[in-house]
C-alpha cells in the first residue's frame, strides 16, 4: 500500500471551504502517480517505454468531504490484474484514521506508440503488489447512459442560479490549461466541467466512464440527463459520441 500525507489548502476548496469531487479526483490521481514514481514507473519511464496505464473509470464514494486545513492521508493499492486491465483501490483518511472517501478505479494498459491496448507483462506490473480489495459494492466499468426521455431541456443563460441542470449547446473548448503530460484533457478537468453544469446538492457517489481523450482545440458538448436521484453529464464530440460520462448519485 502506498500513502501520501496532505493538508487541504485554500486553493483546493470551494466557497463552502470544503473540497469537491474534482478535488478528490486530483488527490487520487496524484497518489497514483506518486505510487508509480516510487516503484520506478513514473513519467520518465513512460516516456522511455511508450507503455502506460490509462484510466478507464472511477467509482468514488464520499462519507465526508475533506475541509480546509484538514490533515488527511491518501492511500492506494492494486487489488487485481485481468488481461488488459488493472484494478486499483483508494481511500482518504482523516487524522484519527476515520475513512472520508473510498474508491475503485479501472485502468487499461496502452502501447503509446500505436495508441492501442496491450496486455501488460510481468515487468510492467512489477512493484504493484496486490492487496485485498476494499469493502464496497463494485459497479460495472461502463456507465449505462440514460435514455433520451430523461434528457434535460436546454435553458439559457447556462449558469443561471435557478437552474437544476443545463444542456449547454455552445460547447466547452479545450484550452492548454485543460491538458496533462499526455496532451489529453486531465481526468479531473472533465469532472470539474461536469460539476459546473449541475446543482445536485450533497454528492455521495460518483462514477466516471472515460470513453476517448479530448485534446487541444476539441469542443466538448455537454448534455445532462436526470432520473430518480441519478444525474448524468455526458461530454460529447460534435458527432454526439461521448468523451466521458459522469454520473452523480445524491
């Protein structure tokens, strides 16, 4: 198990002085990379081998969001490898050891020279020691998109304070600030953009299904679906094919 200690800073919280789901994703992502660096499979290794684990999905459950100046421990460990896929758990603990967040993630191993999935070798998995899976109800890797009958009609202006949700037909342009070291939209940025489009109250569960990478200059067209306590934000390409699906359960 790998862990990192953090103090929640002012720039990591919102107007309510607590971290949001996008901040949680950034913490988990940072912990993943720190773990990889610690076993010699970080950014330089990826650049040399052209082989890397790409995130396919998140499943995150929140007991309580971390607060400003709170001292937390972020932990991660692999719990399974199957064919092309790696399965990684996380949790975030407060300074008493109480669990604030638990999460599962699914990763697919990629040949970056061809941008094609490939089966990892024993060497590729070296250092990622398997540990028991966290106790949670595991969801499928793919999110089943709600039908068109649950689509929220477009309203303008898109950020009116009285809106529950919005289909913003003007689109979200991918800027340089959105990108990670792979020149793809950062995994946490998709979540930030999705959360800005909805107002669903106290979020307890979130799933994210990454379908394809958006890059500089792309336009992501969001559509919101709502049904029986479930809100989905789908960020589509111009042809209506999803880059990512974000599902929130209150």
